[in-house]
C-alpha cells in the first residue's frame, strides 16, 4: 500500500468517518432502527439499512417513514428519533476499550508519530462517547459530529469544519470513508479520499483499502 502511505506522508491532516472505518457499530444502528420500524409496521432489512449509512439520525428517520408512507409531525419524529437513540445507546454500553476495527490503533499511532493533525468527521451525535468507550479519544485533535453540523453528507460541511478547526487547508486533507455519501462530501470539500471498502462497491475515490490494516 505504498500509494496510501505516500498520500498520508504528503497530507497535513487526516479526517476519519467513524462507523465502518474506526469502529463497527453499524449492527447496533441496524438493530435499533429495525426495532423502531417494526413498531411502526414498516418493513426494514439490511439492504434498506445500507441506504442510511453516513446520513443523520433525522434524515434516516425520514427515509424510513417515507418507505412506509407514514406521516408524523415534527414533534412525533423527534420522539421517535430519541427512542431509537435510547435503544442504540443501550447497545453502545456493551462497548469497551479496544473495540475498534483492525488497523485503527496502528494507523492513528503512525499519524501521531508523523505529526499529522487528526479529526473525526461523523454524522453520529454519539461520536465522542464512542471514542471514549473504545479508548481512542486521545488521538483526536478535533471531533466534528452530528452535534456540530446542520447538514448531512454528501454536504461537505462536516469535513470543511474539521479542516477549519484543525487550521488545515482542505486541499491538504485526506479523508477515510466507507460510504458513498461521505466520499461525495470529501470531494465537494476539495479533499482527497481513501475508501475503506472491502466489497469494492464505492466509486470516485483516490485510493481504496479493504481495511485500515492496509493503510500504512
């Protein structure tokens, strides 16, 4: 993976998505959304869950309600989103230090040793809690999450804010992403992007790895 190493050596800063890149809480999201969809009588499966990757909680809920042709008021939607998050947090409570994807610690350590700025750019409003529970918060200079931004990927807001907080030129930032919406957001931000994509289904990235093990 010499191409990836060369890309990172030239970079001023690296911005990571969270789910599917550093940790795998996707199954928790699926279980919580599935529980909510079942209560609403809306068919929901793994394939539909894929369409929710990289987008905000409220946008995900809107998609599910649209699939079921279910109408809810804004207040009702807020209650549903909070209920889903409560179920998700219950599952997150089972996480512990070291519950990260292969290659995560090695890559973060390499970036620190090479004096690279590191940010998180995630739609998750629970990102900081996840970083703390898994023991990797100390590697991050900046955390930009769903509490920090108002627009979901593919809008570049989360990555541009990350670069701004790091004091880095977007053109000198490399993003690690596992969702097409995230890749599009990185491109829109003027950043280079590495797809973490073992199934080779994503497109328009600069480089691709099966996992972070291959990044350095």
